[in-house]
C-alpha cells in the first residue's frame, strides 16, 4: 500500500507557553512520570505536530516536551544551577471547548492565555476519536509532520476497530483496539532504537512464536540537532485475547492452594526458546576479564550504596558481597561467559498465558506462554539496556519474581517458590540444553544484585513490602552460598 501523506498545519506560536502552567501541575501526577519528588520548573519543546486543528469540537496535538527539574546532585546554594534539562515525554493533548462527563478523569486544565485561551485540554488517549486517528495513521503508513507511521506490509490492520485505554500500566500507556491489537505508546522518550521494537522485530524474523510480532510502529524523524537518531514512540502488536499475566495467574493459584510447577516449567521452556532465537538473530559476544571484573565491581558499588541507604542490609553486607567476590575471582582466573541480547526486565508480569488451546511445547496445563515488554528497565540508559548480557540475568529476575509471588500470600509460601524456581530452571534446560543452575556463581551474583535493588526500592516506595526481598537477602548471604 502506498504511503499516505497528510498535510498538517504548523502548531501556533506560544502553544507550549500557554500549556506550561497546566503541565507543571498535571505531569508529575501521572504514573509514568519518572521525576517524582522534584518539581517541574519549566519545559522545552522538542517537537510539536498538529494532528487535528482545534476546531469547534476537537483538536489534537502530539508533543515531545523536555521537563526541567532540579538536579538532586547539585547543592541548592545561591548561584548553583537550580534546574537541568530532564526527561523527554510524549504527550497527546486533546483540545475541546468543554469536556463531556465521560472525559472528566482525563482533564489537564483550562487554558487562560495564548493560542488555546478559553479551551479545555485533556489527555487525548481517553478519547475514542484521537485513538482511532492513531490506528488509521498506522494502517495507511501516514507521515504527519515529523511523525512516521510504519507497518509490516504483510500484516493487515482492519479499519474501524473500537479503542479502549488500558489503565494498569505504570511506565507507558496502551490502547487496545477491538481485542485485535494493542498499541503501546512510550512515555519517556530517548533517541535511538528502543529494544521494545528492535527485539520483537528480530524474533519475528526468526519465526519465534513466543513474542507477538510488531504489526506497526510510530517513530519521530531525527532531531536536526542530533542527526541520525530515530525516536521510537510506539509499537502496535497483536493483542493476546483472553490472556492472563503470569503474576495474576500465580497469585490466583496460590490463593486456591494449588501449585504452579507445570506452568513454571512451561514458562522456563518459553524463556529458553526466546533466548535461543535472540542468539540466532543478533550477535553474541564473549565477556572476558575486564568486562566481568567491571560487572562485579558495579554490583559491589550498588550494594555499598544500598547498605548506606537501608540499615536493615548492614548485617548481610559481607555475605552478599561474597557473591560478587566469587564472580571477580573467576574472572581473574580467566573464565569467560557468553553474552547476548536478553529481555532485561523479566518477571511474571511480563509473561502472558493464553487461554487453553492445542498442545504446545511451551504450554502448561492451560495454554501457551508469551513474553512481552522488551523495553528493559526504563530507568537505565538505552545504551545499557541494549548491551548483551548473560542469559542468567533474565533467569535470576524470574526466580526473584516467584519469590515475590510466594511471599505475597498470607501466610507466605516459601516452599511454593522453591518448587517453581526448580521447575522453571528444569524447563529452561529442556529447551536450551543447559540448566542455569550449572552456572551458580553468575546466577547467584545476578540474583543478589536484583534482591539488593528490591530492598532499596521497597525501602523508598513500599516499606510494607521490605520483608519480601529481605528474606531473599538472608538466604543469599547465608554461609551455604558459595
């Protein structure tokens, strides 16, 4: 299908200035805003595209704005730089004379001056018409200003699918279209190829069925000031209708007193299939002496920082640090590891089990497993998220997720977690030909690093959850860990 060209009107001068006071209040309240705890002191407009002119009924703007916030590392002394350019966010701003009651929860505010004076602006993803426009632009491969809507010509997008905004995500926003597709719009935008598009595309080329293949994607043309860097803004993929995420499924089985061994084993096989396909699709590297020692040193530094911040970690610091010392010792002896692209943020919530169908090599008792959300840890730099890693990084993260599920039960069920952890590793070995438990030093180092991160996170954000990672800390720091 030929690319559709949609002519657009350049957004009016002063648009961001008129929105600034409203965005300063609204943006920090959003779940996906990464700079919580620091005030927004201003904005820089990175790009603006008028998708619909603000007529009598509805206008729509696509904005990339950089939020300025105080730098916590800079003392707040007179003359010190109070604010620095911060994260860039993708916003879809709807414009109406007044909001109908169904959109009351989407309100950003009422504009008092500038080109939109007297109008009401709101989060447009809550509104069906703007969401429909995005899908139609992807379907027709539109170019709208600096926005490029691309799609796989081998996949059909049927027009007229009814959109609905999902409300459960934290770091991004997703719209489901008629139980057929799901569009994930990234909120915090960085230049470069996002792994949430890169890796599923690579897996689709390999024919890996465990990851929904990208149907279409939205990108922004490179910034003239930063040529060569594409900004990935969103990815459209098939929606796995009726699927249950692994976290919800695990908690449900725990509540019923059922084990999760068959599902954990099947999930291990699915993970190994994805890792094997990624190793075929993208280059692998060998981690030698310097990279491994730097990895161990970074883990030790994170432990030291966490111990300073969370006193409850202090009794375990030496035992936990021995995990990194063991890795460093093997590196010093010349041992190497193979590294490849991995998921990077794997846990039960990033896995979907489809409804029961036919038998599958990656199915448990009730359906097939898929892995989703390959963005990696959004808080980490993009270059780091795209680096090859040992596959046991993903394995360790999933082992921690089983622990979290088991200790969310009342009373906690540590034996349930141990059975799941063993089954997951066994399933992984069945598909990969190598059991992660045969790499105990690297596996323990990654699991320890993850548990330390969890302690720090829970102490800062959810103190009532702190006993969950502390239980793992006690185990990982114990004398029987080598």
